[in-house]
């Protein structure tokens, strides 16, 4: 069992080295090595079709115009930076690949690859990747039953019970700055919400939420700083290891206790799997939703007509949430090619990465009328912000609820606000895109 836990930790570190979010504290041109493996130098991009870089500063701030130029002529650009990777931009390609789990495995889901990705024969079922963070980093059969265990925790019915807690939380946060006339909508508000809701679901005291946020940020946003990254990964996993022991002694009615109680085929679930699932819930549920709330507030701060319409017509809110998720989808996930395959004329090799660009698919004019426009009452909106196929987001009900409540509470208290002109907006990108600082002033 200890070996298993250690393996999970190693896997987690490696994924961290991959950079699950990828916000880089240092300029991309000074990237050096990961565990001694030289990384491809990353100078400025001169050809987005053959040498794209999702960490390019221009791509971080405005990926949309790059997709629009590429999509008609080169809908699946390629790069050899870091690792041979393909990036489908069309809705049909992204959804087709998401459904083809035989050729496109989820065992390496990090968008910015790490050292194990350098070896095309490094394996999908090697001991270090035995469990990973199921179900997101697994293929069937492990994927199937671990996903099934998580789903009830995020059902419509269950999510409804988290509404009062979320609303109270938003109100308390707003109380902290509403009278000041300004705030950082990303750091003071968006970032604070999902981590506390997840802490509740995991049965962890809310006072630890800031510590969690610190660990998740260390792992996801400062992935270039090896020491900080390791600090975050170890903090998270050591914390959950202790929690497992405590829940074994004093079980509660939270997700961790339930996973420890559960039997699959007559056996208790291996601790390494429980650990991976708990870490996933925290990681998947925090950065993603905070990014979506932040991007939505950025849109409302910069589009007064939409903001005022939403205040005037609150019944538009559920559709507006879908539209904001479509237009500013935060999450890109990777797949790894399991055997040499020609996909739509692209000679993909075993071990290549495919970046599942759900955000670009949601801006494809072949799938959405005027995708560049945010239409709060868009009638047809089959967006894939939550993915597509067997890995479709298990927490989408929770994410929608948090986004809706966060926007309702903000607009109820601060209906008039705009971006502070003298302050820079910074965007995280790579795996999860969203604003990390967003200074706004209230009218
Ligand atoms: C706006 C917020 C969110 C967005 C945009 C989002 C997006 C996604 C996407 C695109 C995937 C598919 C990954 C893939 O295809 O490889 C995914 C999977 C997943 N998400 Fe979310 N997510 C959000 C919030 C959440 C929340 C709040 C939770 C709850 C803890 C959560 C839990 C999960 C889990 C467990 C999976 C893995 C499902 C599987 O592999 O079967 N997500 N999410």
C-alpha cells in the first residue's frame, strides 16, 4: 500500500512538472530542463501552424485571434516545442477525438509535458502512472468505476444543497469590499469561492481553504518553480494522507469517508486510488471554476450592455452562464496517441500529445453562429466547455451553480463596475485559462 501511495505521489509530481495550469513566472525563452531532460528552446513563434506555443504571451492574452486565423487553413496545427503535439481547433475534430478513447488515451493529460513524455515508449501502464488522478487521468476500466463513484456527489439534487453555503460565502466576500469602491475581482472574489465549497464537500474545515489555495497555486500556477511546485504537491498529498487516517478512525458523511467505506467487487478501494480521487476533486474543482467566474466578471466589466441587461433581466442568467462558459471556456486537456495514426491528414505518432482545445471548438463558426459574440440569450448552445465523451466533467452541475450564484450575488450588490484603467490584467493559461488579477472599480 505504501508503494502505491508513493507511486501516486511520484505521478502527481510528474504531472505537476508537466504544469497543469502552466502560468509561468519566468519568460518562456529561459525554460531549461525538467529532471535533466532538455526542453525544446522556446523563442518567439514565427509560424503558428507548425510551431505553436500555448505559453506564448500573445496566446495567453488573446488565443481567439490566433485560432481564427488558423482554423480555415490549418485546423490542426502542430508543434515540436516541449513535445510533438497537435491542437485541433474545430468542433468536429475535438469532439471526434474526445470520443475515440482507443487511439487517444487520457493517461497523460497535462498540456505542458514533463520528462516521462520525452520517451515515446514510456508507458501508459507503468508503475508510476498506475493510478494517477482517476478518473481524469485514466482509461476504462479504472475510469468507469471511479467516475461512477464521484458522480452522485455532484448530482443536481446534491448540488442544490450546496447553494445556501455558496450564497453566504459570496455575500461575506462582498461585505469585505463592496464599500471600498474597488476590488480585485479575481483574487478577492472568484478565487475565494470554489475552494471553500470543495472543502465542504471533502469534509475539510473551511479555515484550511487558504492553505489549499496556496498548494493548488504552487502546483498549477508556479509550475516553473520546482521548489514551490514540490511544496504544493507534497502539501496536498501529505494532507490527504493524514485525512485518510483520520477518516478511518472517525468516519463522517463526507466524500473521503464514503470512498474509504466503498467496496468494489468485494474489495475496499486501494488508498492510492482514494488519494488520487480526492486530489483530483480539489484540483479539478478549484482552478477551473475560479477561472470561469473571473472571465465572466471580466466580460461584464468590459461589456456594460450585457451587464445591464443581466441586471434588468435576471431570468436570462442560466442561459448567460452557458454562453459565458462557451465564450471563455477555461479548460484544455491533453490526450496521448496510443499508436501511429493518420487523423485528417495529420501523421500522428504513438506518444504524441493532442491538446483537446475545447475553448477553440466553442469558437468554431461551423458550430456556432457568430461565435465571437457573447449572446446572453443564444438559442442553440451545444458548447463543450465541460468536455465531450466519457471524460465529460463530473462536476459540471456544481460549476454551473457556483458561477450562477457568484454572478447573481455580485450583480445584486455591485451592478455597475468597470476595469481599473491603471492596473494590468494578468491571465493564466496553458491548461486552465482565466484572469489572476482583475482590478475593477465600482460606479
Ligand atoms: C467551470 C468549471 C469547470 C470546467 C470548465 C470544467 C471542465 C472540465 C473538462 C473540459 C473536463 C474533461 C476533461 C477531459 O476530457 O479530459 C472535466 C473533467 C472533470 N471535471 Fe471539470 N470542470 C469544471 C469544474 C469542475 C468542478 C467544480 C468539479 C468538481 C470537483 C470538476 C470535476 C471534474 C472531474 C472529476 C472530471 C473528470 C471526469 C472524468 O474523467 O470522467 N470539474 N472538467
